[in-house]
C-alpha cells in the first residue's frame, strides 16, 4: 500500500546498483523508502547508492531553507560514513545545472526508489522523471501513520477523518518502518568509484562545506534576503527537539498549548516537513514514554478526540494534532489537485465570502505592508516579525495571523495569496500539505459556519487580537517581537 509504480518499466538486471533518490524523507532512520531500497539491494545483490539532491530553481528557495537542508545532509553524511554504500549529497550550483544528472545516474541502476510526498513541485517532478526513465521507478509513502492510499476520499472535517482513523488505523500501526533500515543488511559494499563519472560532472558537496555552508550558499541563485534561523536543521537536532518535547512540553501540552509565553508545543513541524524526523519515530517514542500498546486503543468509533488512544490526556491532545490534523492535510493533497486553490473551499465558505465581498474594509494592506509588519495592530506585527526572524509563528497566533489577513485584504482570494506567499517564503515548515490546511482553515476549510454573521467574514470563524490579548499573557511576546526592524 505504501509502494507506487511511477512508470511501467522493468527492473534492469544488468544494472550496477540500486539507486535511492532521497527527495523528502531526508533521514537514515524510520524511513520506508530507504528500507525498500536496501531490500532491493539485498535481493538483487547490488550495492546501494543514495542520492540526496537539492535544486535551486524552486519557488521560495532561500538561504534559510538551504541551510536547514544542508544541515540535514551534514548529519546524513556522518550517519552513513561507515556504511558500505555511496551517499551522494548534491546541491545544484545554478539553475538547471542538475539537468541530466538523475537520468545519468539511473542509466547504470537496476531500479530507482524515491519518496512519495504529495505536495509542492515534488509529485510533478517525480512523474516527469518516471516518463524519462527506462527502468523501474517506485515512490514510497513514509508520510503518516495511515498510508496515503488507505483512504480513497478526502474528509470535510477533522471529526470525519478521526472516525475513519478510529476504524481503519489500528492494523496500520503494526506495520512500522525499521528504526535502522541499513543494519543487518547484506548487500555488496559499493566501490567508491562506482559513480565516479557522474560525480566528476556533478560534484558532491563535501563535508567541509556542509559543516560551514554559509559561503557556498551565498553564491547560489536563491533568495538571500531570507537568512538562516537559529534553529538547526537535520535529524540530530530533530531528535534533540523530540526529547525536549517529551520531557518538558508534553506534560503541559493539553493545558498550555495555546499559551504563547509558556511555550510547550513540540516545534517539530519543520523537521517533519523536511523529513529529518519520521512521525513513526515520534509515535514510537511517545508510546514508550506512555507505556502503551495497541491493546489499549478503544474499539469505539466516536470521532471524539479524547478517550480514543487510551493514553494520558496530554498525549491524546498531541496525537490529535500530529495524527488527525496532520494527516488530514496529507490526505487532501494526495487526492485533490486543487488543494492549494481558493476554489477548493467548501461551498458554504465560498458563498458567505462572496456575499460579503463588497463589505467596507476599514483597513486594507498590500503584500508588501504585511510582509514588513506594517499594520496598525501590534500583535499581528509581532507575529509577522516572529515568522520573518524565526521561520515560525506560535500555533495560536498563526491562526490569528491568517484570520486578520482575511480581514484586511480587499478580497478573500488575495488573502489566500498573501498567506501562501508569506508562509511559504518564511516558515521552515511551509510548502507542506499543512501549509494549505492551515491557510485554508482560516477561510473555512475543515470548519463549520459560525454566528453571528459578521462584516467581511460572513459565517467564517472570527478571531480578534483584542480577545487574544484578553485571554493570553502576551506582554513578553510583544516586547520580544517589537521594533521596526524585521530581522534581529
Ligand atoms: C495560517 C496557518 C498556516 C499554517 N502553516 C503550516 C505549515 O506551513 N506547515 C505546517 O506543518 N503546519 C502549518 N500550520 C499548522 C500548525 O500551525 C503547525 O503545524 C504547528 O503550529 C506547528 O508547530 P508544532 O510543531 O509546535 O506543533 P505541535 O502542537 O507540537 O503539533 C505536533 C505536530 O502536529 C501537526 N499539527 C499541529 N497543528 C496542526 C494543524 N493545525 N494542522 C495540521 N497539522 C498540525 C504538525 O505536524 C506539528 O508538528 C498552519 C496553521 C495556520 C493557521
């Protein structure tokens, strides 16, 4: 269920190696794709080549995103330094420089395995490569606890996906990727010169550059106005963050998640997005801490959040986010080509927004004003500064951030454009299925109609900075993200 044939070509028995083209699950552990590639290598008795690639020509490519990915390549290089395989990390030095690279590598391979990520330019890219290759290309789904192909419909609300999961998920929880897919495998060791011809034309990025990539990145044709953030990318930093969360965040998660100044959320979304961390690893660590096994799961199908897993309230709240809400977005991207379009909103939301499109707007801002945190609202500006400086916004304020963009733009369609651009440009976890769930949630997706009907919003759920200020303690947050400068 997690394996898809991208083309109809056969395995080439004359090939010299098995190629894993790592494009989304950028890690060596808990990775179904790597597990599958290692399986092929053992079965075909061929060495394994792992090609982790990063292009420059995609929208929103910046120093911030490149640094995060290169930090992951540094960890992957270290993790595979003693493995009997070739790890080939490659960063395109200029646009289209990598043209022909993959087909050259694949021409000597028996089979190519890649990652199945349902969003952004990746599905198009994989499909196009599949057409060009005359050997088998498989994409492997390591996205969620539920395989993407286990559901053949998308879900209008979290409640309906939760019901589906309560019924269908348990057997899938027993099929987990191996924590160390390379350990104990007996494929032949790779001769370091195996792909020398390809690497001569397209040199791998070296360990020194990966240790300190700033000068290298400065020369790339990407957006240098979005600088790296303090948070480190890579599987090692992801593990540290997961440990921090389980010890310090989870015990307060149910109560404090919305409390901006008592930060207790996991802050794992960027690692999950870049594949530096697997949701299966998070789930395994959580269940270990909770001393939980599958027999504790409730057989009832209620759609309700609590009392499903048979874990602590905090763990159940966290699972509702990292399983139900997270996989809602992946399911939508997998099944619908319009996941990033305004037209994908539910009819009631489009109708109510249409009815209110002529409502007078007291404030209207442009993309540029939003980007530079130049609204009249200090809390909104602070959230935008956090996004620009740190590549994230606290979850509660992220909802407010989106809702106010709807309030202060001349059309809801333009509001969607502003949110997509700013989120994907600055947020480390942007360009993800949940970028679009979050953004379109602000416009009514996965929600119901709310009363009273209001100006501009109509029946769309309304949020205000004033009520956030009343409910939450925000003085420290406002101080931290104040000032005219966007970057610290
Ligand atoms: C306007 C807007 C834009 C958003 N853009 C993104 C985005 O680009 N990428 C992204 O991953 N999430 C996005 N979200 C969802 C959510 O804000 C983030 O996933 C969450 O804040 C990440 O912080 P965390 O890892 O500390 O979350 P935690 O609270 O620790 O949750 C654990 C994990 O569950 C998932 N999750 C949590 N909340 C949600 C949610 N509401 N919807 C879907 N999955 C969720 C994430 O994978 C997260 O890492 C957006 C939400 C809004 C309102």
